[in-house]
């Protein structure tokens, strides 16, 4: 906790806007996790925390000034899980102690992005009307990976409203090959909408 605090203070975060606050805390945590060889564990924890902290109930607890700081901190640490890295618990504690609890989700997302860039992990999300079988997932991952180094983190979403086809997001690129999208284009083309 002291190490993270020292790293954060040396970056001068007290005078920055909220987005930069989250980036600076995430960078300090990433550097320490890298130095301590616990990046994988903290990466797993931060993915979990970024999902947890966007839930309305959790956001309400984090931002509620009526709930004592210690209770808010303990609640988030408990939500991180018993298998969370000690560095993760120290980081959560530090964020709350410094009055930065509301930036925890953003800091977690920034840490995840830093780790992905460092490790060459590509984020792939495929949305289909029905679940995709394992063989198709492997084939898509191989196609996307191509000859680039690194690995693929595959997320699958099922959305029956797309009717058929797929929507593919690779990092920041986006392909919408869904039947719903084709129907919408058809409607516009023939002014049926």
C-alpha cells in the first residue's frame, strides 16, 4: 500500500482531472505488479473489479457518504474475493483511503488495458443470435490472430435480436454482419423505415 501511494504521489495526481487520476493509479499499480511478478493475478482481479464496480448496487455503496469509509472499503475488498492478490486488496484500500473510491472502476479498466497492451492480448467479442461452438471460436481466434504475436481474449455474447449472422469487435474495430443490420440498411435504402 505504501509503495502504491509513493508511486501515485510521484506522478502528481492531486492536480489532474478524473480520467487522468484513474490512469495514474492504474499505471502505478501496473508498475508495482510487474516489479512484484503478480501481473497475472492482479489482471484477473482488476477484470473482476471493473465488472463489479459498474453494477448499480456497488456504485451506490462506493459513492454513499453515509456509509463509513471503512465499510465501503471492506465491502469492495470482500467482493474482490478471497483469492484476490494482496496487492489488489492494498490497492482498493489505498483508493478509498485517499478519497478516490469512485475512480476504482476506471483505474481497474485502465490496468486491464495496460496489461493487454503489455502482453499483446487482443480483445475479441462476438455477438451471435445463438451460442457459437468451440470449433468455430477456435477458427475465428486463429483467423483474427493471423501472424501477430500475442493472444486472444474471446468474449461471447448471445443476442437473439440480431436474428442471424454476427457482430464482431476486435479491439477497436467493429464488423456488423448481422441480419438485423442488413434489414435496417434495406429499409433505409427503400425508405421503408
